């Protein structure tokens, strides 16, 4: 169930050519209070016309537009009368298709670059004449297409931006969507609000209101079963559904034995009897069942599939006990959809248990995913709008497959205990240091590496725990957080002394990309 229909009369669409920043483009547009969705460059022109977008943005991508088999789009796209903004590869493609020339650049530009802009351009009217932008390109526009004027340049790039104002076609060689482009948000705002004429009515309060209405229409007098993990996404989905349909909602909380320490009891305290939510709550203790299914399995995708499959099986069993259930609800959010290869053109990174990991056979009439169109920070805003406690809304994110993907290799009860204890110590020390709200996400994971150590004059051969901490706005890109060394030292010392089976602690410095936030 796509909640977007009816929520927003106006939308801008992003056509994805496989670049790494493409979800950021959509997020920046939404920050202008304009609804935005991502589609692959393979999307048919008729489908795009039927959507009647107020504007179209073409993203970056890793290819050269003049090479055969490179992603392209029909010339007709630029003749619809709809404003089009091309970014990086999208800018080059626009020039190439419309009769300009793109070639290998004599000097590759990468990183923060000084750009000189023409302030008479509608995109740059609020921008300083000289502004810092983020460049990342091997090719350059050596000749603009007929009818285009150059509106920005750098020392090495004669066409940093060009436009055909009459036809509302704009090409930008740099990336306005990344934070390194100091005034990029202003440029995108000028495009969607001024050039496209969007009113900017996409807001969380209207999202909640419209979603509640849509859910009521969809469900009628039917029963809904929600997969509740106690994480932010499923909690907000529960809040939204309970506001819409009350006791027609049953939340099934599957404790798969892969949760953080004491988390099962905490979830029950919030959502179970005596909690603040008025809904039917069932807790299923399925720890042994999961450990059995995961025994001997080491391949990450296989682990995800098994965990996803078991979720559905448990739900089906619970549904049969409840009686007729019409809908299964899930807390799927937009990054899950995009990263599972269902939204844009970027490569499939991993299958999420509640998107790509679903088995073929599901014993429900339909699946409802009320948050399917939201990014993580938007989910939190919706949660606050629903009156869900801040503590829960800003809880540390936790993947659906749980500790199953924070344990490299085979999952066993012993390994789960090690990760739970190490993670609890890590979170406790981060909170004590007052860093718990300033770091995006942090957790302990168990590597599959065992190494020799010395404890109390005795040789040990135990596991290494890896600590991860990243800062991220949208979970699409992330940087390793800088945690004071004395805090890391304290965590290391406590983990090695208090957690049996560990004799080494690592800190993971990898950013995303190239890494993912989770380990598997």
C-alpha cells in the first residue's frame, strides 16, 4: 500500500542514473516541503507523464554519457514543458541528448571547488557570486546544447552550470545535494519552489492526518497484524495504525533471541498490558526456534532470508490463532525500498528482511506499509507528531534481523550473549560520557576472528569485538564518529574484563560508502 497517493497533489521526481548521492537528492527536495520519489532511468516516459510531476531531477551516475550502452533517456523528456534539472551526469546527459558536446576532462575535478555563478539565473539568485561546491567528475561539457547559456564556471570547468530558461531546462555540473556544497540547499529550493512553482505543502502533520484517513479507508472493518520489533520504524507504524483503527490492530512481538540485552522486556513494558498504547499485544518467545534454523549458516544473505522467512511463519501461526486477519502491516521505510533495488537504479546493496527478504507465499490478503515513503528522520518527525515518547522515537536504530547480522559467521546462543553484553557496556559508557544523542548510531558487533591473548598470565584464544559508531543524517551515507580515546579505552577495558570469551576490541573507522552501517 503506497501511502503517497492523496497526500500530496504536487510532486517532483528524481530519475536515478546510479549515482551514490541519489537518495540525498530526494531528501533535500523534501526538506523544501515538496514530496519527491525516486525512479529508475528505465521508467517509461508514459509513466512519467501520467504522474504529472511539477519538476524532474536527473541524478549523477558513474558512466560517460557518450559511450554506447550508458544510461540515457529519450529527448522527449526535455520537451514535456516540465522543468528539468540535471545534476553532474544528469547535466552532461541533458547536453549530450540536446546537441551539446561532452568529453573527457583535461583536468579531473574532485572535492570542494570555488564556483563563480551568474546571479541573474533563477537557480543562483540567492547564492553568493563565488561559492564553494562539491565536484566529482571525469568528463566535462565542452560545448553547451543550442539555446543554453552558461551560468557558472570554475578555474578548470568552463561549464559548471548552463540553462535554457525559456524551456526551463537547467544543468549543474556539481552536486548541490551534498552538505559540502555550501549553498546547495538554496539552489534546490530555488528550483523546486520558484522554477517548478511548488507550494511546499508536504509536512509531517499532513502526512499523519492523510495516512490515518487512507488506512481507515483501506482496512474498513478488517483486522491488521503488525510486526512489532520495538524499533523506531515499527513503533511509529504501530502508533499510526492504532490512531487509525484502535483495537482492530494486533501487534505481534517476536522475540527471536537476537535482540539487545533486556530489550524484549522493555518492548513489552511499552506496548504490552499497562503500557501507553491501546492495542492488542502478543509476545512470542521464539529464541530456540531461530537458533535451530540458523545453526551452521554463515552466509549473510542466507541469514537474512531465514530470519525474514521465520518472521512470516510466526505471524501466520499467530494469525491463525487470532482468526481471520486481512492485512499484515510492516514498518518498511524508503531507504529499505531503495536499497533493496525496488526504488531507483542504484545497485542492490542488501535485501532487507521486510522488503527483499519476504518469502513468495504470504498468507494475508495484502501488506500495509504506512511508512514506505519516509526517510528515517521523517519517521522520527511522524513519531513525535503521533505523541510517541521521545525516548522511543530517538532510540538507537536496530536492524530487523537483529544481532544475526552483527555476528559474523554462524549465530549461536553463546555468541549472542557475548554481543549483548559487549553492546550493553558500550551503550552505557557512551551515555555516561554524554554522547548518546550526538552520535547517529553505535553498537558492538562480533567478528569471526579469534586471536591469542594473555589474561592473568594465561594464554587465551578468544573472540574480537568490533565497536561501530557513525554519524549520519539519512542512513544513506555515514562517517565514523570521533569518540574520545579515553571513552574507547574504558569500553575496551570493561568488555575484556566483564565479557567472557573476548580478548580483543577493535574500533571500526569505515565510512558508508564503501562500507555499510551494519556489518552484514
